C-alpha cells in the first residue's frame, strides 16, 4: 500500500511538473501568455484582498480530511478561507490529489494534514513548495501516538499476486516481501493515524492549531482564541459524556464489524475491542474465518450491539446481526462526512454526539 501511494504521488508530481514545464518549451509566446495569465490572477487577487492578513486579507487554509477542516473552521469562523481537499462522501484512505489540488496546497498559507499511511503522498508535495509564506500543521505531531495494532480475529490485509506462472513471479514476490520487511524495519512501527477519534486528542489538536493560526494572523488572534475556547468547551462536554457512559456501563468491550479507527478512543476510555479490519485497511471483504470469529465473540460475550462505521460496507454487520440477534448501530469515526451533512454545516461534535447513546446501548 505504501509503495503504491509513493508511486502514485510521484506520478502526480511528475504530471504537475510537466504541466508547468510545457510553458517553457513552447517559446516566448507561451511564456508571454502565462505571464499575462499570472498577472491577471494577481490583479484579481489584489482587488479582492490586501497583502497581509492584518490588513484584511484572509488566511488561506487547506486541509485534507473533515476533522482537520472542522477544527480550522471552528477556530477561524469567517476570518479565513478553509478548503477541504477530500470531497464529502469520498473514501479518505484512497484519496489521490489532482494537479489542481497540488496547486491549491502550494498557494495556501497553512496546510493541515493528518500524517500516516493515508497521507504518504504529502511528503513529495511539501518538498516542491516554494511559497515563502507556506506553513504546515500535522495533526499526528500534536498528540501522543500509539501503534496501529492487529488484535485477535482481525483480518490482515493480504498482498495480491497472480496464481498462474508462479516461477519468476514467486521469486519476484519473495524479493518484494523481503524489501518491504527491510523497509518496515528501517521505518520502525507504524503509528495509528486516527488521532481525532479521541475527544481528548481533539482538544489538544484544537488548542495547538489555535496557537499556530494566531501566530500567522495576529490581527485575529483574540477572536481565534475565543472561538477555540468555546469549541474546546463543547469537546470537554463530549468527553465527559463518554466517560460517564463507560463508567456506568455493565461491560467494557465493543465489537466493530468493519474497519477499526477507534484505537485512541478505546484507550482513552479503557475499552477492549474486537474488529474485522485495521483502521487503514483497503480490504473490506471479510473472510469466512473473520465473520465466524466475530459471530462467536458476540454470542460468547453476550454483546448486545455490533457496530459499523460511516460510509462503509455493511454486509458483514448485517450478517452478524441476523445470526446473533445483536443490534446493528453506527459508531461514527468522523473520517469524512456525507454531502448532505457537509452542506448542513454539521461539525465534529455534531457527528460524535450520537456515539454517546450508541455506546451506552452497547455497554449495557
């Protein structure tokens, strides 16, 4: 998966470079045209904004996923232009930036991303940025990280390879596996990227992001601080609600018949879990063994609720629910938002609140 993303990112960067390079090869006519276009864009931008945020020019903030978008929006409100690259309803783990996305990032004052496996394409883009006013905020750098783990019964992602013509292909595959193992050893353990799923982490991220934003736009630092404090209070109430539910629950175990991006959430509230796939798995087709294990676990531990995550494949949770009589419920990881919820202005807190009641039902 990492190799694929690196190749993809390289291809996109090469395509973008070629896009700009074509102007240099087309002669002075193309250069003049590009210069006129650039001047026109600069003129239009000057008419719309002044040169510095302190004089009225809004910060341009570009984010990758919905949590980072929502946190930036909550802090800045109307005092910044916030853009989310991943479209509402899209799968964040397979996001592929377009050449226009790369240009949007390069023109930003602040680029906010999560880090981890899903954002491996970012590094190559950051190396190409020449905007002297460009700044970066990485959410994984704002909190204490935990390793992504594979618990009992969880289906690990398999590397696909052809069944036919095994001679050379098997040798190539073995060599590739050895290279991947060596690369993994050099890189160290893979850290879980879903840092926002813990409201405690969300509080830390919002507070540190506010400091960054206030440093970039001192003319709005008082409003940024006030907005941040207001949003943190909402997050604290959310955290308190989850703690009360867990503390009063009859059990401390949940089962997610889907991908599992809740490691930080479970660690924060002392919950154990079983799930079908790791949080960043691209494979959502369960094996018979995975379904059987989770089904047996539900029956053995008398689990009343089986969870699935937002915008996922619900075939497995439906099957387990039918076989065990357990109720099927959504546990929203807020990795993205539907188009209708995005247009309605739903926030991270809005999407997490229903999880409180869902968790209460699951633990009792």
